[in-house]
């Protein structure tokens, strides 16, 4: 069983559709179909059946899936082990939320590239859910995002920065009893990102931690930048990580007030796949990330000593 066929098989199993699987593995739909037929012919059994909801794994397909995952993992680790005996070089693909990619990464990527010119870095922007899926499929090597809780046991996670959460308001709005009372805040107009976005998760979790129902929203939007612009014109207030709106605060376009709830910070984390042997280039990126974000930590967070990353 060629690893190429197993990779295509797993893509079809995940997507339950030849077209979407073809997009994932960057092949024509006909090539995906041909590869599945070749694998089925080699094994002498059908691996998929069609249903109204899409392609379903047969019992044989279900039996093959964990072995296919293990074979591809071992093949990747074998390649990594061979590469590890040479100098740390290669390509590391970084995935990040848009705000992190535009605000945080430029703070340390140039220094990393100066110290490690033989390592090529690529950056892909996606939402937090897509970042985890891209990690699982190997499309990216490491992800920078906010912590949403537990991750798949196949992934490792480390906090690299603690970011203050603040209440942003229209620039003319002055502090009042409302902005220091959570129950009263819940009756105000708020703007937030859409359900599923990690920033919306932080918004809902902050009210939940305070034991207060999240307020009805004046608007749901797709980005922190749009939130800042809507707050600036008086649509409502919002709860966001401070770094994400630092430029708008500096220009005086929005106001800033402390968040009165108990959850006043959000953890920015780096996530990567567990392997028996990590690529040397990725290990360097992980180690550099643990110190490169130090300047963004809250004043009450003690500097962290050098850390080692589990495999």
C-alpha cells in the first residue's frame, strides 16, 4: 500500500466526498477516484459505500483507517529522522489567526530569520478550527491561536503569551457605573465576531465566568478590525484582546476600560503535532516562539525560563 494512496484514502474518509478530498490533496477528482479504486483492488474489498449523506466507510475501511494513519505517521517520522542527522534546515509552515499574523508574528519573525537563514518560513491564515484541521492533515506544522481548552491527544500545546482583555467603547463614552457592573453591562449594546470564531468564544466565556448571560448583540461581524470600526462610530462596545486593537486605541478612535469580570486575560498558545522525532527546524521555531512573545505578556506575569518542547 503506497503512502500516496493511503493519504488520499484518509482525505476521502474525512471529507466523505471525492470533490472535497481532491481539493485537500491537490488532485483532480478523477485521480482521487482512480487511487481509491487501485487501493480497493489491491486489498480486494470495497472501502466506501454511497449514502444520502455522502461516502461512508465500510467495515473494511474502518479497519484500515487507524493503520493508514500510523503508516503515514511512521513514514513522516522516518523522513524526519533522516533529515535530523543533517543541519537544521528546511521549511516550516506556520498557521495563525489573522490578527496574530499581522500584529504578533512581525515582532519576532525577522529576528528568527536573521538567526536561521537556512529555514524557510511560510505563513497561512485561518480561523482556529481550520488551524487545528490543517495541523491534523499536515498542511501546517505549527499553529498560533488563542486557547480554547483541551486539544486532540495527538497535538501538543504550550502557552506563550498572556493577553489582557479590555472593554472597548466609542471614544466619547466616559466611565460610568454601568462599565463596572457586569449585570448592567449585559444590558448594553455589544458587537462581537460570529459564533465559531475564537474571539466570540472568549466573549461568551468571559460573561459565563462572571455568572452573567451574554448580552444580545447589536452586530455580529467577521473580524476584530470591523469590530473596532463599528465601536468607533457608536454601534456598541466590545470585549477584545488589547493587542488586537492597539493601533485604534493609539489613534484615539476608540476608548478603553478595564473588564470588570473575573476572566481578564486570554492565553495565546502554540500548537503542534506530537511525533517521535520533531524536525529540527520546527524545534527551533517552537523554542524561539517561547521567548519571542515574552514582550507581549502582562506586567504581572513573570518571565519564563527557557523551555523544552515534548515530542
